């Protein structure tokens, strides 16, 4: 799976940017809801980057749906993104 530089969700452009996140422990990615950006830590394997991309994408999708409780529910976001990743990597 190739991680795109940008995607569109409901007509809104989301930039996907590889970022230096060394200073933030346990943080592989970050979703910037206001500006419509997904940051992915660049010091990771390709698979970790792909998993992180799907994870942050699920956060962004819930945001787009106006589901703020689900957006902030890491258990739901993690579970959904892990299963989605299993499917996406087979495509
Ligand atoms: Zn998360």
C-alpha cells in the first residue's frame, strides 16, 4: 500500500506529511483536524507508517462524520483501523 501525499474526504483535501516526532514518546501519528492534515512519524518502518496512516484516517473520518466521541475513542479507532488495515493491504 502506498501512502498518498493527499487525499480528499467529502471534498476536503487532507495533506499527509512525514514528520519528525522523536520528541513525542509513543506517538506515531497526529491528526490536525483544523487544518486537515495527517502527520506520520518518519522514523518508522513502511508497515508502521501504513498502519498509522489508516489509524489517523479513521480519526479524520469520524471527525468528518461529526462523531466527536468516536473520533476521540482510541479503543474504537484502534480496533477499526487494525481490521481495516488487514483488508486494505490485500487490495
Ligand atoms: Zn489515535
